């Protein structure tokens, strides 16, 4: 399962890098990554913790700007 998680994390980062302004809800990200919701939540939270993503007021996730 570790390889699957690593691939999903890489794909998730790539989505936010390649699509400027992309916003994904937890449900959308889980479907896109083909992961269970609780696992996807852990990945999104990890990306938020390192400052890559920011959770919006509506619960969606967006890439943290450097501005």
C-alpha cells in the first residue's frame, strides 16, 4: 500500500502544480486519486501541514500561494 500512497501523493501534488487555481474537495480528491476518503484526508492534511496546500473556508483545498 505504501507505493500506492506515494503515487497518489505525487499525483495529487501534480494536479495542483499543473492546474493553477485548482480547488478540490475531499470527495473530489479521493475519487481522482482512487483512494478511500480517510486516506485521502491524511494526504491532504500532510500537504497542508507542509504549506503546500491551504484549506479554504468551504472545505476545498487549493495550492498555497507564495505571495
